[in-house]
C-alpha cells in the first residue's frame, strides 16, 4: 500500500462525496481479538472522555499493561481512571496532567514521562477542540483552535519522538498517532497577504471565519503539512507516525460549545449520519496497532491510507508546507525542536 505522499490526489472533488463514502460505504475494522498489548505502555491525550476514553478502553480490552491518561483536569482524569480500573483491575492506569493550551505544561508532562516511564510504546495525541468563536490561548497569544489542534499537538509529538524511539523495545518502532479529521481535506488556507506568516494570518481575528468550522478544518490540514515534512527526519524503523480521521462520530463532547440552535440540528444530523463511538475509536487502534511502516507520515481514513488535502500535491502546497515547517520550528525554538528533529535522523 502506498503512503499518502505517493498516492494520487483525491479524484472526488466534492467533499460531501468523500463524507458519504467515509461514513456509509466503509466497514469498520477492529484489530484481531488476539492482538496482545501485554507489557506495552501507551499515552492517550484527552482520554477522560469521547474518542480518547473509548480508545483507552479498547486498548485495555487488548490487555494493555500500562495506560497514561493525559488530561488537563485531575478530577476528570481520575473519574475516567476509576471507571477503567474497575473494568481492568490488572492494568496500571495513571493520570498525568497536561494542558494543551500551555507549552510549559507540555514540557512538564514530557519531563515526567522521561523521569517516570522507562518504557513507551504508543502515544495517541487525541485532545482537540472545535470552538465556533475566536479565542486566544493566553500563554502563547495564538488563536486557540490552531494552538491546541496544531501547535501544541505538534510540540508534544516532537518532544515524544525521541522517547518513543529510545524507549520502545529494540526492533519494534514506537507508535505515534495524531487525531485528524476528513474536514481537513476541504480546508483552503487563508491568504498570508499583509501578514508575516501563515500562523500570523491564522491569529488574525479579522480572518477568523466565525460561526463555521473552517478554522478547525485548517487546524487539521496544518498537520497534513507537518506530516509531509516530518518523514524527511523520522524513520519508520524508529517511530511510525500517522494521522487518523475517526469519521463523524456521535456521543462525544466535541460540539459542546456550539450555540443552542446549532446543537439540536447537529444532534439530528448525527443521529442519521454519525458513527458510534466504538467504531470511531477503532480507527485509532487501527492506525496505532495495525497499520504498518507504509502508513508512516500518512493520513488514514476509513481504516485505509488516503491522500492528504489536495493542496499538498501542488507546487504551491509543497511550498506552503516548507514555510509552515520553518514557522513551526521557529515557534518551538525555545524547546530545541530543530535539534530534536535533526537528532531523529541519526541511527
Ligand atoms: N467527534 C467527531 O466526530 C470527530 C471527527 C473528526 C475528528 N475528531 C477529533 O477527535 C478528537 C477527540 O474529539 P472528541 O470528539 O472525542 O471530543 P471530546 O469528547 O470533546 O474530547 C476532546 C478531549 O480533548 C481534551 N482537551 C481539549 N482541550 C484540551 C486542553 N487544552 N488540554 C488538554 N486536553 C484538552 C478534552 O478535555 P476536557 O474534557 O477537559 O475538555 C477531551 O478530553 C479531536 O481531536 C477531534 O478533532 C472528532
């Protein structure tokens, strides 16, 4: 199977067709029940609820030995852990705090992993938001959706890469799966005219597409652009990194901030079109456990490696990905991200 980069771009130009195919014409694929995660250690961000919690449960059903519930609220994390401990008394289930709105919290979290977790096999970076209004992440000054879904997620990915490389068992690559969304396939990037960079344009409240999910969609295509570049640094023999779309899934809290009139409409649509949470979360297990080295750097949808946003198959898209990579590395200068990515190239 070819990687996203090697696949031809989408030949279905109209997003509703992709949505229809993804939601209604695919058969959910669960990992074989014989899959045995005994001895393995996994981190799942945002696993107090929604898809993250369900993925945690499914991995524990496959005998995962040690789960790290990485969440921003101790109370919510402990409540989730308590439920899982009752169901899976043999597993070690611990809660570690990470606020994806703050770089210092992400760095603290990674330091705790470094000092307290001698083995790490799998990280699923699932925490994400879909606000409809413009908000600023106070500690960085960036627009919040881009902050959490792209910048903070990619900082955490970058810091975890060397740990996944060195603390997964010899001969078995570490696994890093980042939650994405098919909506990222449609997202046109904003113009950077009058702005010093793409990230700068995405912070501009005047360009924020209010009352729509466009900023969310853009936050997901930024990850396609990062993945496209990341494979130049990270070998699939060290860490297999992929992006996964869980599909449109009901029973999560993603739309919690939608306005009172959108909520019932969305619920009605979800009742007829959305996947159940079990099938949605199974896409995470497929990406992190079943898909092989060929999925490295790829976007996985409907349990299958799929093309990226079509923009990435154009010279302009590749140029934008180069620029975003540099902007992202500049943003993470304080954390030594360039050095980390260079170090990943070494055997
Ligand atoms: N549901 C869908 O149809 C769908 C479709 C495509 C992609 N996705 C993606 O799937 C992922 C999970 O979404 P979901 O539907 O399960 O939504 P959800 O139920 O709202 O779960 C989101 C999780 O992210 C956490 N989170 C948000 N902001 C955070 C922060 N600053 N620091 C740490 N954790 C934070 C939340 O924690 P709190 O509970 O503390 O807020 C929660 O645990 C997201 O990345 C989303 O974009 C979902």
